[in-house]
C-alpha cells in the first residue's frame, strides 16, 4: 500500500475514487469527478430505505486515510488521529443520465438520504471538521467522505518493550444492518497514510484493509466488518540513551566497591547505597511510561538484574564490615578478586538476557 500526501487525498475524495465490483455489481468500478453545474437528485428521489431489495445486501466500499497520527499514549493505550473516512455505494434512485461522466456535489439532506451508519470499535471520542456533503454520478454511485479527529483504543502487549511491535487494528461495524443487508469491501484507493506524521518515537507502516463477516456479541446475527491495520514499531533509541546508558553507568558505579580497599569501608557502603537509590529512581521513571501491567517487560528484566547487581555490591560492603571485625583480611581479598571477575560477566549476562530472552 502506497502512502499518499494531503493534496493527493483531496484529489482522491473529489475526483478519483473507485469501487471494486462484487456479486455482479460490475458498474461500481468507476471513477467519480466532481463537476460544477450538475443537478443534484430531486427531493422525491431520496429515501431512508436501502437501495437494494430484501434479501440482496447492499455493497458498501469503505476507505480510511490517515492524514496525521498525532499521539500514541502507552498508558491509556489510545491513538489520536486525523482521518478521512470515504464510503461508496450505489443507489439507482439517485441516478440521472444528464450528469454524463461527472458527479454532482450535493448537500446531505436531513433525515432523507439512506447511507450506511458506521461505528468504530473502541472509539473514545470523535470530532467532525466540516458539514457533510456527497458526490453522486449518473448511475447513482454515491461517494460520501468525512474528515474526523478521533481517539481510538487498542489493547497492546508490552512484553518486548522497548523493542515492541504492535498491530493496531481499527474495526468498523454497521450500527444496525446485518450481513444480509450490508456487506463491506475495502476501497483501496482511499486506504493510505500521509508521508509525514506528527507522531514521534514510532515507525508506522502504511495501513491495509480487509473485509469479513462475523458475529458481534452480545448482538445476535452476523455483521459485516472492516479491519484497517497499522503496523507500529517503537524507536528504541530514546530508551537506550535516556534510560539504558545511565543505568549501565550506575551499575558500573556499584562495581567500584570491589576496588575500594577494606580500610575505606565507609566509602564502600556510601557508594553502594548511592547506586541503589539512584537505580530505584530510574525504575520509578520507567514505571510512569507504561500502564500498570501484571507481567514483566524486557526493560523490567534488565532493571531487576541491574538492581540485583547493585544490591550485591552493597552486600559486599556490609560483608567487608563483618569480616573486618573478625580480622579475616584474606577472606576480604578473595571476595574482591572474585567480584572483579564475576561482576562484569554478570552484567553481560543481564544485558543478553534482556535482549534475547
């Protein structure tokens, strides 16, 4: 799926939207170009009933274009986005051969035009930008487009944080009609994303769309659904430099207790306590970046391993006090020698476990 710019989208909505034919409706694969001076349907042509007879579902093509993604909130697991929603269907009652190859741009009449009512799953808020209008061509193919500011929710799995990747799925359902009344089809020309997004800290792939029919508990029956999928990959560089690198320095600072002589045991204890308190502060700062999840992320495992290493350094300082009071200087020296070799190996193991396990 190719990404599209905002000017290209404007042309898409007003001059180059096509719909794939399905179930014998072969005249829906046509372009629509808005032309001034063309007549809109007469008031008597509008109806609130479906354009297709009972037992024949109305084919509705839907496209979603992400003009911008402003924010992805990890804690709330919500996304703020500026989107165009483009919907197309055929209503022969609105046809007018006098329009030729063009399409008339018309105002949506209040309470008179049948159109598929859609609702996104996990919608938190919505704001429309302008009054609704639609295009209709000579054969009655209706193109209805709205620009919306939406907040959408999607449950995320943070086990690989900060190397996590997510599939953000926006699901659209009909509000009322079941699958024997309305079926969906992706409007591929209108599925895309602006090349430049406000969102920082994520790589976003161009969206894809797929249609299906499924049950929708607690409602009875089968309904059409359209899934628009965004693949997101977190840019982990921020966390590596802002949290990971300082944390490594803190752990290395605690490593210094194995080189401070036993005669300076007070300095050993002070260094170990300072390292431990600083590490706890970093753990608290990370805790505010994610929701209160019940499982450990990669970053959590790295922090816990680092905390254990720092605590061992503090424990070594306390052991030096205990052994020094008993006059066991050779034992203190052996602990220092072993610690100087084992501590770096434990640091390396902690990093490898966090990255690959």
